[in-house]
């Protein structure tokens, strides 16, 4: 999958709630319309990121899983 992104965040080997906390901080540092690529290995990150995006109004452009590595593309919507 090829999604253009402005910043990358490596959350591999971090357990809940650290991936979502670091993601929030990174997204807060983006301008509206910019995209964060976040990579994690915690299987709980998938439901956490989906729920966080729905709750905060950020846009989850895409996500994928490959060999236990989860990649998310989150667009700052507001």
C-alpha cells in the first residue's frame, strides 16, 4: 500500500496504552491535512486506533497488517 505521509512514528514493541498516547501527541503536532504513518506490534493497536480516530474526529486513511506489524495512516482532520 502506498499512502503519502508527512511524519512516521515507530511504536513497535510498545504495549497499550503507549502506542495511542504517542500517536495522539504526534497527531497534535501535525497541521490539519497532514498524515501520520504509525507502525506498531501491539495487536490491541487496531481497535485502539479505530476507536481513537472515531472519538477525536481524525481520519484513518488506511491500515494494514503484515507479519504482526500494524501500519496506520492517520490524517489530521481538525
